[in-house]
């Protein structure tokens, strides 16, 4: 068993997650209206846990909390094979529990240091974090819904493994361009494209939001 997995992304009209390679998505998000932020935070407040890849933690330093609406911040989960996350990252704030998932490659001292600043370190997988095992572990810990907020590499792995149930996009009215700029799903070409059914589309402020269910 695994949690219901919902990928939520803020994307430009050409599907980019940032304005340039290695840049914080906060620059892209400066074109997002407050009503759209409220939508994002409403979704955060409804899920049990939220996950981002560790490159997003290193580049964006997000806190992943609920701030624009009232509600409880979900537990935070960060897959990071070697545990290479700055120990003063905002995800370790006291607002919600944070779990870091590492693989057997993670140095022992690193695991001990992480244990000092987070609620738990899960060791799952040989080289990289085993995402299927991680999701099953999260379900057993009581997390029945999981929101994933990118980035491109984590999204790719979850789609590749067939672990996504739903996709929600907050469309940013910009075209960014650039082959090396991360888009919604990175990695290699998927063996089979993932199919979706449009569930709803609406505006928050003047921004389009679309909600899609994966066709299984
Ligand atoms: N617009 C948006 O909605 C949005 C949201 C999030 C991020 N972003 C942007 O996206 C960019 C970062 O995305 P990214 O694609 O470079 O990185 P990412 O998806 O955030 O993180 C990828 C990292 O996660 C770790 N990981 C551990 N186990 C994994 C597994 N089984 N599968 C996949 N990853 C695993 C890997 O690092 P290790 O090898 O160290 O384990 C991997 O390099 C930033 O520029 C950020 O601003 C935008």
C-alpha cells in the first residue's frame, strides 16, 4: 500500500519549472498571484505529507509550510541518497515534522547529523533512495496522501515508476525557453507516455489552474 500521490507544479506556458538552469523557482513564482498561492497552500493543508527532491531543497530552500491560508502544515519528506542537505535548511523549521530518506550510500556521520535536526532518517535503497519502499513506509507511518512539489528529476522517477495518481498545474503566463531549463518532468524519454483525464480547470485571480487524473 502507498499514499495517494498528487504532483503539484507551478509551470510556465512551455512547461518550465524555473527561469534558467540552476535558478530558484522563486524567480518564476514572482509572477504568481496571491490567489494562486492561496490555492497552493490550500492543497498543502489538505495532505498528510509533502515531498520535494533534495536539489530543490539546495536551490530553493523552501519551508513547504502552510502560510497563505489557515491550516496545518503537512509532514515534510526529502529523498536524498547521501543526505547532502544543509542542516540549517528551512525544511528543518519546527513548523512540521521532517523526514529525510537516504540510501545505504549515506555516510554514518551524515545520518547522525541529520537525526539532530529532523524527526527521522529512513534508510531505503542501495544506491538511490527506493521510492516505492519510501512510499510504502510513509503509508505505514500513517501518511495516506502525499503532495509532490518537484523538481523535474523527482517527478520523472515517480512518473516512471507509475506512482502518480493526480497532477495539478498552476500555469504561469510566461514562455521561458531553453533546452537545459528543467521542465515538469526531466530524465529520459518515458517508455510509454503517461495519459491523463482533465478533471477540472478554473482561474484563481487571473491564473489558470488545471487538475488532471492519471488514466491507469
Ligand atoms: N516550479 C515548481 O513548481 C518547482 C518545484 C520544485 C522545484 N523547482 C525547481 O526545480 C529545480 C530542481 O529540480 P531538479 O530536477 O534539479 O531536482 P529535484 O527533483 O528537486 O531533486 C532531485 C534529487 O533528488 C534526489 N533523489 C534521491 N532519491 C531519488 C530518487 N529515487 N529519484 C529521484 N531523485 C532522487 C537526487 O539527489 P541525490 O542523488 O543526492 O540523492 C536527485 O538529484 C530547481 O531549479 C527548482 O527551483 C520548481
